[in-house]
C-alpha cells in the first residue's frame, strides 16, 4: 500500500473552478479510475466523474492525466510518476459540465451530418456482393474506435483554436474514411471533406494517433489517404483539365 496524492479540477466553469488535492491509500494494480472512486467514496462524495465499463471499451472515462488525454480506467498508477500529485482535469476541447465531466454531444451532432453508407447494387442475383479480402481489411481497423474522443481532445484545431464549426476532427475523419474506403460504398463525400468538414485544417502532427487507446493509425491510414483523394479531385492539374474537357 502507498499513499498517493491527486490534484483534481473541481467546479462547473473553467473561470470559477479550481483544483483540490486529495491523498488516498492505493494498492498494487490500481488504475486512476480506482483512485478517483476511492476519493469519491471517502472524501468527496460530490466529485463528478463519467465512467461505465471500466474495461477500456466504452470511452466514457476520458480525462486529462498529467496534461495528456487518456482513459482513466486504462492508466495504471504504476505507470505514472508518483513523487508529486497526479493532475486530473476534464477534456479541454469540450464544454465543462462539472469536475471531470464534459459535454461531448457536439460529436454526435457532427456524426449525423456525414453522408451515410450508400451501397452499390448487388453483384449477384441472390442480392449478395463479392468483396476482396484486402478491401475488407483496409476498413476493419477503423471499426475498433470506441468514441472516447481523446483524439478530438488532443487535436489543436479543436483544443486550441476552437474551430468546431469548421472542422469535424480526427474521430470523424476516421468515420468518413471507413465509409469512403468501403468496397461497396458509392456516396461522394469529398466535396464535404474539402469544404464544410475542413480536412485541410489538419496538419498531420499525428497527436491523435498518439493518444488512441485502440492504436488506430488515424493519421497514416485514414487522414492522409482522404487528403490524397481530395487533392487528386480538386487540386491535381490533370484532373482539372479532364473535368474541363468533359464539360466542353
């Protein structure tokens, strides 16, 4: 057993809230969420924290631990420097509700605006399709997303520049990639990605890839291929010339 200190943000506004430090006894193998629950039970009954599965699959307990967006249920105390208090803060890219809980509803509104899956007609008379395994594998990685929104939180376009009206963020570029790269999909999302969804605002720093708990290669496998498709369609001189020729 060891005594560990935690400095936790308390309040329902970044302007009026502040930090309080709590010390609690911890056991070997405990994660940050365990310690937060212990503090909640023994010292701060009104401490607000969102959680659900405690298995790293629901994405509910996202927060910032020592300044890094992480899942509290998957961050072991043994992996943190404990010579000073562990700093716990709510995600900064979204409006604060209270303490460690933020309002992430903006993400669900964004998802509704992305054009949905639109399959091509079946290949066979029985209503089925033939799909190459490599095409299936290409999009399978994207389906691991648990919508913890850590990638959204670490993205500087949302976190620092607050461009929520112009940029859908890495999570939904992954979602768009899963649809765009699906071997059966026929919908055209490239104009939206270029214009209303702001893919050009991403400067591929890979910070989103770095915080993904599912280790999805967000930048390399989703964002960069989408950028290439947008560039080919709208900025490649040859494509521009061919479009002009077709119109005439």
